[in-house]
């Protein structure tokens, strides 16, 4: 199992803790007059976490680009 799968699993397995910590971050941001657009980008909910997990799983499915190029670098 690659690290990417472990990242997706860690997000899923720690969902409640992540969301609680995010609420603290949002509160602190508002108390410190963080612009609303940044607050929105910072805010996590179940839908956004699902999107992050889906994104990680999409990356897992991509072909590994390493060593596929025939270009040579260096002397």
C-alpha cells in the first residue's frame, strides 16, 4: 500500500478530529479578522473532506510519470 492510500485512510479515520480542529481554526481566523474569502477556503466540512479523499484516490490511479520520458538530462 502506497503512502497516498494511507493519507486517504488517515483523513477518513480522523474525520471528526480534523473537523473539530478546523472549527477552532475558523474561530481564530474570524477573531483575527481574516478575510471572508480566506475563511471560506480554510473551512472544512464532510463534503470537502470527501473531495480531498476523492482527489487523493484519483492521484493513486494516475500512471507513474517517473522514467517514462526518453529525454536525457545532463552531459
